[in-house]
């Protein structure tokens, strides 16, 4: 019986690492007959695994998704990655997922060998998260949006904008984007006929989903669109600034939501950013401690000139 159990685990592991296996290949890997393979496949099906079989020259066995979640086999690196990810999810920004993550982590840690448990504990104790806390989002909202995007179904929802205006929107969802603090939805707004960015925590869905749609090709990728929206276009004042430092250096100094950062060459980069006022923008750029040139708008350049005169006067001894 023990030998059969060990063989079943080996068989399951093989089915998970390759899309399809012939009976002869499985028999060769396990050192048994093809008849034994057929019997073991039937045992896996009894345990809840959906193993499909087909005949012919391209036939074989294939593990597919079923209606229930059977036990999973993870290698050592996968087990450590899942454990650390669950620990992070337990303190994440998706509301309602913390407690299930804790339960799943508890189950996983009970089965981890001591050496793997030590790796997980060492990694967790040696790292901290520097991400700022953002608003939580109901997990059901994210999964509903993701499913609608995958199946190309329109969404209708109530939305509270940045200035507190409540509207009802109908959109064709494209992608969810997580910036490290907040979840955003990039979607085509059917009434405004334009690509828009929505904060997921401000969305209140109005089921059921709408009709299916033919996906559109956005002008830029979802991450770029969202960062440009939340980093500059969402503010009252926008600016384009050339920074005289490598893009990698600036990326380490500013959060991703500060704006869209693009390399110009190996020594300079472009920052598309924004703020409530140009005075705020000037103060922000000063904290970067690098030389910069404001490409536009002209009124921001004028303000910096006046500030430069004021600071020069302030630095002159009477």
C-alpha cells in the first residue's frame, strides 16, 4: 500500500510538470506497466483529480481543472514562495483576503519540513515592507472586474471621483493595475468614448455585467496609462521635466505613483508628473537633489525663475 501511495505521488508530480504524457512514457518513468499506469490514473480520479485520456498517435493523459480543489504538490522553492506570498497577503490591501490567507498559511506550515520552515521564517524575519498603506479593496470586486476583463463583458458601476463627484459609469474593462499602494482599473468609458483610469476602492459594482464586447487596442500598455493618469493627469497642474540622472537612480527616489518615468539616454530621463500647485511641484523636484530642466509648461518655468531670484536674494548677506 505504501509503495502504491508513493507511486501515486510520483505520478501526480509528473502530470503537473508536463501538459500531456503517453501511457508508455509514464510507465517508463515509474518503472511499471501501462496497465498499472491506467489503474493509478483511476485512483487519482477517485481522489478528485481530473485526468483526461485520449487515444491515437497524439493521445495520452492530461491533468485538467476540476469542480473541486484537490491536494497540490509543490516543490521546495514553490512551497517557500507560496508561504511568503500568503504572509504578505495576510497584511495586504485586498479586504477579506487576510483571514483566508492566514488559514492557508497555517495549513501549509504544518506540512513544511523543518528545513523549509526555517527558510520561510528566516526570509520573513529578515525583510520588512516599506510600502505605504493604501485603501483596502473588497476581493470580490477585484475578482469580478478581472473576470469581466477576461470574458470581455461590460461593467456598470457607481464611482466616486477624486473631487467627490458621484457618477454611474459603463465601461469595457481592460486591465487591473496594482501600484504598490492602490488598485486601479484601466477601461474604455463607453459614454465618454475614451480610456479612463478608476481607483478600485471607489468602485461600487452594479450587477449583472453588461453585454460582451470586442476588445480594443489601447494606445499604451495598462501600467503606463495608469501611472501617467495618477502621477500627472489627475493633478491640477502637470509638468514634463528632464532630470539629469539615470532613470534607475530616480526610480529609487520616487514612488511609482509620482509620475511616469522614461529613460532618455543613459544619463538623463523624463518625468511626467503633477501636483496641486506649481509651488508643490517645485518643492518636490528640489527633494530629488539632481539638476533638472522644465520642458513645459512655460508658467512653471516662470515660477522657478522668480523663486530662483528670491532664493538668491535670501542667500546674499546684507
